[in-house]
C-alpha cells in the first residue's frame, strides 16, 4: 500500500472512532427524532453526547451545534443563510486563499447583489487582523476567515480577528475544517460567532460535519435555513440525522482534543525531519507558507524545474497532492500558491505533504528518499535544470 501523506484531503478513520460508531450502524439504528420508543431515545442520547463533544472541542455550547453533511454544507449555510437574512444587499469580507466552499458561495451571493471584499494574503501566507478590520464597512454582515489553510497550513489569528470584528458588530465565521482538533478553538472566549468543521479531516467518517452557530450575543445573528423540511437542528437544517456519522464526529473530536498537544509535537518533529531531508539533499526548493504560525503536519514545497504531476507519477508509492486543484478536467494552478505572489510555473511545481496520526518516522524516511530520488531523476532529463 502506498504511504499516505495527503491528510489535508482526508484522514484515515481511527479504529476507536469506528468502534464508537459500530452500534449505531447495526442494532442501535433508531431515528433520533422518534420520540415514541427506546430506539429513538438511544439514538437521540447518542446525538446529544456528540453535540456536547463537538461543543467542548470548539469552546461553544451544545445547543450551538448544527450537524450537517460536512464543511461545504456548513459554510454554504453560514454564508447564504446570513446573506438571505440580510435581504440581498450588504457586504461580506473574506480572503482570496479561502476554500472554494467559501469563495464560490460568496461569488454566488455577489451575483445576487452582495458586495464581496476578498483580502490578499502576505507572501508568507499570513493575514494581518488589522487588514480584516480595515475592510469592515457599515453594512458588513459577515466576515469569513479560515483558521488554517488547507494547502499551505498557515494559521490565522482568529482570536484577534474575532475581537476586531466584534468591535464593529460584525459576526465572524471561521472555516475550522483543517484546524479543528489540531489547534485550539475557543469560540465563546474569542467571540467567534460561527465555525464550520468536518469529521473526515480529523480521523472521523466522511459525509458529516457541523456548523457551530452562536446565535445569542450581539449583534443578533440571523440565519435563514438552506434545507427545509422537518425542522431538525432548531429549524436550521432539516433532514433525518446521520446518527452513526454524528457519533463518529463527536468521538473523533474528543480523541483529537485529548491528544492534541502530544500529537502536534510528534507530527511537528516528523515534518521538520522531512523538510530537513528535502532541503538538505536537494537544491532549488522553496517552501510555500513560511509564516511562523503553521499546522504541525503540513509541508508545501516548490520543487523548481520539476512538474509536480510528473513527480507524483514518478513516486506512486507516496500519496501526496500537487499545487493544482483538479476541480475541473483541466487542472488549474492552486489559487493559494498564486495568492502568495507566485506565478503558474511555481504552482505547477508545488507539492503538498500532509502527515497524520498513523505516520511513522520510517514512513518519513522512506517518503523523503523516494521523492529525492525522483526529483534528481526528473531534473536529469530537464534541459532547464543546471542550465543557469
Ligand atoms: C479548508 C476547507 N474547508 C472546507 C472543506 C470542505 O469540507 P467537506 O469535505 O467536509 O465538505 C475542506 C475540504 O477539503 C477544506 O479543506
């Protein structure tokens, strides 16, 4: 089996999470909305437990948690729901390096009459809180800024951004999909009004996530549901609850929180080792996202004079991803790498490594050796490498 180093795309399911889910995939199959018998009650109790686990992991209250099919749905609910409640006008502040779930939802609202400011990032991938504050206008009804970037791993100072937004009475939505369970998130303490996350990025199952919505507080947050039906999730997201998935999300976040610090230290050391080997044994490399605040398991490197797609083909034993997002038939250069100020060439030679809970020191040595050998081989065939 290839070495899996693409944990920003998805993470392996932790066996402990599967174990927690198993009863709800088998004999505890009740509908959490069934109030007339014990099958429904035990499903509802499991959902309540998961709600408390999600709230504990994000520094919010259990009643704030709205379960969804994942972060994409959660972000769409937050952005379209607030835009609709703002009645088609107003202003959103976001950032060019956000995930397409944010950027595309904002673009759709823009076509419906909302003004959208897309803030640039610095060449190191950071975003200054003051820049966010300066972009807020009198009719800004939402700021949407991710906590950690899914390509370059840079972490934004959400506590400061939330405080500055609160001063202007603007609710802050943070996309915590890559950061939940990996770095602290204290929604209440920091004044973050909404956060989106997804189970499959934190060793849980695919197809389940949450939007955490702190509706109380000032200004009052108005959100229009995007899926109507039986009025589940306080009317914000109708549809029979995915009980096994929700149990998995709760368990996954609880485990991640309990192991967060030791795991970040372990992964940070492995990532540093990978970086040291690549940069020590190859020349013409550049790291993407050099801001000091960075996820411990992320490394994004431009291998100059090597096409990243060719590199990935040359090392089928290592599962990593390129600086191109294959969102369509034509791979587009990554909008995040371009936002750092680089050109398409740079994006097309960039590779993202994402370490995970089951990555071992041996995996890192093996991956480094394979990638180094492949880069040397490919550069040997390149007329450009060594020509200058
Ligand atoms: C930062 C970020 N936001 C949102 C998403 C979408 O998450 P989901 O797969 O749960 O829809 C992803 C997944 O790639 C992500 O990395």
